[in-house]
C-alpha cells in the first residue's frame, strides 16, 4: 500500500506559491497558451496530502472547482474536515490510489502534483503522467515537482547513512527510525570533523540544513522506501512518451544562465533552440536537486518569444523594497519575507523595480507601473518598461499573476482568508493571498486572528491589544501583513 508510510507518519501540507493558478496561468499565457482564468477554472491536485495547498485556493476562487486525490485516508479526512468547517462547497476529496483512478477527459485547466513523482514507484509515476495528459483541458497546464540529479547525489549520501541507522534499530515507529537515522548521520559527520574532505563537508551541510525542518519532511524524504531522483532529461523523456511537452519551470528565474562563466555560456549557446537539452545542461552547472516543471499537451506550439498582448494584461508585483539611499553605489533592495538584501539592478531597472514595489502586495499592470516610474524619475518609454520588467521577472525580482485580489497597503478594512484565521489560531505557518505559507510572529498571528471575517483597522488594533499586543507592534504588524498580501481587496 502506497499510503502505509503516510498513515504511520502523516505529512502536513502547506500552500506552495508555485501551485497558484494565477501564477501558472500567467506564465502559460506568456508562452501562448489560452489558459483559463483562475476565477473560472477546474483544478486537481494529485497526492494532495492534508489539503493545505488546495483549500486556500478554493476559498479564493469560489466560482472555480477543485479536486484533491490522495491514497492516505487520514490526509483526506483532515482535508475534508477543514474544508467542510469553512463551508467550502467547491472542493471534492477522493481517497484513492492513482493507479486505480481514472481522470480521463476531465478537462482540468490546472493539475498539480507536488512531492509525489520521485517518491512513488515507476508504475505510479507513469500513471501520474498519463492522468496529466488525459485529465488536462486543451489549454491546461500540469505542474510536477521531483528531485533531480546530479544535485541529489550528495543528499543521497545522507539518505544512505540515515537508512542504515534506522535499519539497525528496526521497528516501525517513524520517530524512533528518524532519531536513529539522524543519530547515525551525526556520528558519521562528527567523525569527519577536522578533515577537509568533501564527504565530511557534505554531511555537515546536510545536518545544518536539517535544523528547523519538520520531522515528517525528514522522514518521508530520507527514510521513505521510495525516493528516486532522476536527470531532467530522463523526466522529460517519460513525459514525452505520454504526450506531454516542456512549458517552463515554475520558478522562471532558475532557467536563467545569468552569472555563469564564458565557457558555460558557450556550451549552452551550442545547444541552440533545444530547450530540454539547455535545461539539462544548466542543471549540471547549477548542481540542481529539485525541479517544479510545468508541462502541457505536445500538440501546442509553445511560443518562447513571450506574447506582448498578454504581457500588458498581467499584474507584476514584487516583495523587494528599496533599502538604502538612492545613490548608485549604496543602493540595495531588501526582500520582505527573507530579509535578504541584494544590490540594486543598474539604472532604470532599479527605478522600475521600486515603482512596482510601491503598489504593495496587489502589484499593478505594466501601464500603471510605467506611469508611476515616469512620474518619479522622468519619462520611461514602453519599450524600456517591457525590457526591464522581463529582466526583473526572469531574475526572480518580480512575480506575474493573472489577477490581483490583495488589498493595497492603506486598506481600511482588513479581511483575511478564513483558512488563514484558522491557521493563525492553531499556530504554525499561515497562508497569504499570494499563496505562500509563512512563519508569522506571535503578534502577527494575533492580528490575523483578530481580523476574524473582516474588521476595520481600529477594531483589529483594539482586539489585538486586548490579546496583549502593544499598540506600536499592532501598527507594524498590520503594515507588514498588508505588504505580504494577507488581506483581500
Ligand atoms: C510528500 S506527500 C506530499 C503531499 C502534498 N502534495 C504536499 O506537498 O504537502 C505525498 C502524498 O502523496 C500521497 N500518495 C503517495 N502515493 C500515492 C498514490 N499511489 N496515489 C495517491 N496518492 C499517493 C501520499 O499519501 C501523500 O499524501
């Protein structure tokens, strides 16, 4: 049974912004597909876990319909209990093994499968790809994540060691197995302390990465029976055999060759227009270990020149904000979630990034960003704007979306997702309307909970203060939550 390991050790599923149909749809539209708008779409998730990815989408798009399929009864029960308690009537849950499930001619606009492909046997992998081919609407998009080689080979050493450790204690208790696996990894890593060999440094790096990781993730990634990383080209061969083709990576910035040396650039240039070969060789340079690949039906003529008519209808937003003085040498941008600072891009590109940031979480259409940048810095031409936004998008500074449902930074009524209010009350990660599960401070969680079904700022402030959050913390918290996209427009 494929679900046995997940019954012993359930997996907590959270929102992944790469699965957001407003992002997937925007990317696919730029490449020439006429994808359905997320507000009127059909979406399925294969291996949906406990539903944390689909539920906030079903709440955001009440006119769309959603289907979650998973082999683990416990996961489906948890997902169903949450969606029913939120009164969501547009989401169906099915407990089934994909191998025995038919999705034929179902006409889904979006099918996502995160954390499934590498962790199931070959027959399930094949079925997954077949379900995508048969289940997609003519302009539909599938998103499949998987572990890749060569990057995963280093992680594989940690997996081998942990499996030996777990096997030595035997038994079926996942926590005992994980503890034994981790103990073995620590002993082996400490044995290499003081040595300068690569083995020791890989293992120490792995242990550092494990800090703060959820035990269910560690168990299923490192001790699960199946974890079969593959080369990107091998994955694409399997997908092509089932009639699917490569559309894009969901994190578009990972398709860039920016920063690679001249020999690497030459090697890539020799590959010409062969996008699969190019992506495969890029993985070698980047030592890539994980991919989130978007696929579509092989019958589409995918355009790689990006459609201008689509471009102007999309929303561009950024979580980067100007951090220091305007002079070129000291200017930098800070990312709101991670706090990481990056040197400002040069010249006008920087001004356009700052202009996009001034619209806050909802972002804006290119024409509005152009008007804002022109007012701030003098005339910005349409051609300059388009070039800058594409550069920024490809570099990962801006995101694109088909819609903008989020409140502007100065919104007076604060209305969060009801799913987020539940998460805030329970503790743990909380989902924004950007479809990101974020770790909030205690104060920020109290504010989201205080917003209930939607309240004026002053009411939220007084409720949060009654819950022990000081006035200045409330104001800071509300403004950060607005910037992160926690409230509806
Ligand atoms: C690592 S979890 C990922 C869950 C969720 N997609 C996420 O990202 O949090 C893998 C999920 O796939 C489900 N699964 C594994 N094999 C399956 C199969 N053959 N058919 C349906 N679901 C399966 C498991 O029950 C589990 O919930």
